[in-house]
C-alpha cells in the first residue's frame, strides 16, 4: 500500500486575495487542505477567521503569512541588522 501525503492548495492560486473569500470558496468546493501563503491581503482579523475553522481545515503556514501591514522583503540571511530583525520578528 502506498502512503500518500495530502495535497495542499496555496492561497496564492486563488483569483481573489481576500482570505474570507478564499475560505468560502474552499469550503464550497471541498478544499480542506490550505497552505496560507503570500498573495493574501493584509488584515487584522486572521485569527478570528482561522481559529473557528481549525477542526474543518488542515492549514500549513508558509513564510510570508500573515502578510504584514507594511510590506517588506523577508530575508532570514540578511546582513542588514534591521532587515534581519524584521524578518525574524515576522517569523516568530
């Protein structure tokens, strides 16, 4: 028997960039494995959207989620101390 790993759809593949709309579309079409990634518009209410769904969905979090309100280049190998600190803070 082959041990198959689940397939996740990235939020980057959807035409819309609003997380609530992506979740509604996913639910409607039976998508339960989502990789939360770049391309989603910044919002302060991600937790209120995601926490109630934690038993319905399997989420993976990619490096630029949640997107910061003020965009920056995520670089964990940065030699610039400010860029490195901002990148680390985002990941934490």
